[in-house]
């Protein structure tokens, strides 16, 4: 049964008007052309849809059934086409977004909310995780994009800048530098360090330790932890010191003293080393929905 949507629309116009002339006018077409189209539809279906007399047009039982079904079919097609267009424009669909907890103070969740307000028909699912885990899930296609910190290069994954921030030193309140207004990173190289395990990633490790490393000497990590909150609490009880991205220290306990990093001579040497937050997404994923999301907070 090869019946086109335009034939169903023509049939509905006649069925609703019960008059070929009025239906033709509503469709902006000539009455003979409309009559021919109805006959083609009847031949395609193999049944009569109308009972025609010189004075009236009535629906056959088959026509009555088709009138109800055709209206539903056309409405569904319109909804489906509208959804397809919205998905193509990035205005509908689903988006799986990952984030590292330390990025929260810098606004990625506010960006999610702004995107939801602009595109209420897009379902956004949020997933918390570590940078290395989130990047791996992006590469496997399990996430659409993620906000990650200082990631290692990953084949098939590209990074777009989000935020750049400085590092600060975190020491126990009982530390010899706790009352100072700033500290030069290399001054801490001999202190025991609390830090992330190596699995956090080479780039993240090198960037965090760079402000302290001097003359080939690196700090000794005596305790590892997997979240900045845990790292800072361990610092607070005196297990060691650390260097952390500024936003990651906003919820530091009162037992921790936070010190800006300088070059040791009052300069701004701490700004020579920065932590980079980036959007991670697949290189071959150019969907409008992703561009809309990344631009939502601009």
C-alpha cells in the first residue's frame, strides 16, 4: 500500500469538509487534481473511501476508520520530524556529562543548569569521577563530554579550554610556615607530601609538583589519597603538606593553612605553574548538542 503523506492530508481535508470544492480551496489546489489524488489513494488501498453523489460526499466504513487513523498518523509524523530536527540542532536528545569534583567551584554545574533552561527537551545525565576514568569513558563512547583537570593525552579525545587557575600550598596550622603570607614552592621540597597516587595521571602529577620541584629534587610522598578533600584533611592532622589547585582548597578544614605560592623574592612565581580544567570530547563528535552545551555559559 504505497500511500504518501500528502495523500493522507488530501483525504483528511475532504473527510473533514465533506465537500471537494471546500477541501481543494483549503489545500490551495484545483478540485480536479484533488479528485484524482483521492482516486489514486483509493486504488492504492483497494477500497472506496467516499460515497459520492451529485449533492453530497459521505465516508464509507473504511473511510471512517482511515479518518481517525490518518489524523493520528500525521500528528505522530509531525512530532517525529520535529524531534529529528531538534536533535539535529542540538535542542533535544540526551547528553551524558562527566565532571571532577574539584571543578565544582568554577561553575560547570551552573553551565548544566543554563543549558537545561535553554534546551529543556535535552536530558542531561551527570557522572562524577576521576580525570583518568572520565577520559577513558569519553574514548569508549560511554560519555559525551566531561570537565577534567590536567588530563594526559588520549587517542581520539580532544580538549577544549575551560578554566585555568593557580596552585596554592596547604600546610598544617602547626607548620613552621603557617603564619606566613606566602611561600616559595621549593621551600617545601623537603617536607613530607600528601598527594594523589600515580594513577591520577602523569600530567596532573607533574603540574602539581612542578611548583615545589627544584634542581632535580622532588618531594617525597608519604601518604596517598584519592580526593582533594581527603588530602587536605590528612594535611590538617599533620601527615604532611601539599600543593593543590586553588579551587580544590575552598573547603579546606580549619586545621589547614593555605599559602599563595611566590618566587621567593615577593614576585608572582606561583603563576608560572597553573592547573588547567578542560572539556574532553571525542575528536570525531561534531554534534550541535555538544557545541550548544560548551557555549551555554558564554
